C-alpha cells in the first residue's frame, strides 16, 4: 500500500510516496512517481502528512464509569483528533493498582481501542502486587494521596529505579491541597519530589499549571521531564471561573498563565498532554473536575503555528516525538522514517473552523474551547498503516489497538534510531 502526499519529515516537508508493508511499517519513502500503486492520495492544497500524535495522559474511564467514556469512544475521539497512541491513567473504578485489575484493563482496551495504547499502574495496596507489573503497564502514576504511603511507595520507587520504569507524578502536596488546590501545593510537591526521588528513577511531572513548577524541577531535580495541558496555556480563572471550568490542578491567575505560556514558548516545556477527562455535562455543571481534550489539542497547537508563535516542528516534538521518547517507543512512533510504523495523521494546516463539541466522538459532548476558532482540521488518521478515521468517519471496527508494551517486546529499543 502507498500513501502519497506532502509529508513532514526530519528534512522538512517533502512530496513523498510512503510505501507501507503488511505489518504496518514504513518500508520505503520515495520521491519518484508511484501513481500506479497509490491507494491513498492527499495532494489538495494545505494537506500535510504528520506522524500521529501521542497523548501520554488520558482517562478512558470504562469499567464502572463507562457512561462517561469507554475505550472505543475515547480512542475514536483520539483518532478524530489525530492521536495514534494514548496512555491511560489508573484512577478508574475499580482502580488499576493490582496485577489482576491491570490484566482486566488490558483485555478491555484490546477489545475496544482503535488506536494503540499504554496503561499506567497505580500504587498498589499490597506491596506484593509490584513484581512484574511492567509487563502490561508503560509506567506508574503517583497521585497526591500516595505521597504519604511511604512504605509501599518507597518499595515501588526502588523497583522502578532498578527496572528503569517511567514514574509519573501528579505534583500536589496533599497536606496543602484543601478545597482550593493552591499553587503552593504544586510548588511544594515539585520541590519535595525533585529533592527526594531515588537515583536512576525516570521521573515525569504531569499537567503542571505554572512555569515556576518547571523552574523548581530544573533547579533541584536531575533528569526530570514535565508536561502541561492546553487548558493551562489558554484559560485562566479570572475569566473562566464558573463551576464548569473546574479542573485539577485548577486554572491559575492570568499572570501565572502568561508566565507558563512564556515558559512554553521559550521551549522549556517539551511535552503537551490533554489530561482528557470526560464527564457528563450535568456533572460538569455540578463542578466535577476535568475536561475532554483529545479532539481539540492538535488544532489548538496548529493554531499557534498558524499565528507564527511556534513552528510545525515544535508541534511534532511536543505532541508526538517527545512523548514517544518518554514512553520508549520513539524507534517506532513519532516521526516519518523508514522502519517506523505508518501511524500518521493528515491535517489541513490552514483550514479554519469553529470548535463544535456536539460532533465529538467522545461521550463528553462539551469543551472549554466550544466556539473557539481554530486552524488545522484533521482529515485522516492511520494506525500502523490502517485507515481508522477519514473525512469525519470512523472506518474500522473495535479492537485493532495494541498495547505498546507488547509492541516494545516485539521491537526492542534501537539506540539512536
């Protein structure tokens, strides 16, 4: 199969024929005419083939919360947003913090997901549920309430350090959170985490809401990475202060938002995630925390590109290449190269439209960005060479998504790919 179009590669945008093998890998990139063998052609003005995006922080809900979202609707939302890999958080009902539940989670995702996926593991109640969890999970998620569970936490951190397993922190000090989740709770947790983590740990602080959090980690930590979310870059509490806009951590003041945005534009924040957190609209009006984000993140980034604030290469680094590197899959995802998976998204870079959440594939038919005018419409998404989304339609049945831990086992890490 051959996909033709203007593709964004390490050498820039080039008119290419992308030959895809039966196992979904890019077999050959060619600049020569291959029209007789083309199956999919994207040559209209403004269309560009990008590596599919990778979202390291999503909540697919499912299990007993499937009325909010499940792996099919959530992965369909991902595909519609140009996202080819999602990494699911463990605060489900039941919680994913035992090997038994982790296996159930993997089985559920494998039956329903139409994009590839990773799973995070929660800090277990039983310390015997530590050994071997990395067979199914791409990393561990530590919530604020876990920070005081020192006996189990210390054991699993040492385990993660020994095994070089990704450890993701929600940085808020539980003793300072209260009802308001003040910024000092985030800053104190960032300081304590940076100063107190074991050597050789692979630590990541997720959904930071302040540029000061980055500066603390960069000063006191070693080898730390951070991400932030679009809502912290674009929204602030002074203006967006109804119960609908509740999120954890909360939206900050306009000045904190502007400082975070400057930190982002200066290139210090290397990863964007959505913290895709679907709820019913009624729950949101009651003040429950979180927003859906999978179908708006890429257009928001492409809007920044269209406004000249970031480069297209920055969009790819923030939402594809660097997330792939963090998850240890950058030898297969995150760029368009021979030997990589043909997990691709085709976007109309300059198409301007209004966000309309009523058309979301997510069960959460609302968005803090409803009505915003954005640039960069997702036209199609391919997962390992399979077209799963095209022209506003899902094209494939449930269950083609693979656990990236299985993929990593089949394709061991290649140094400096």
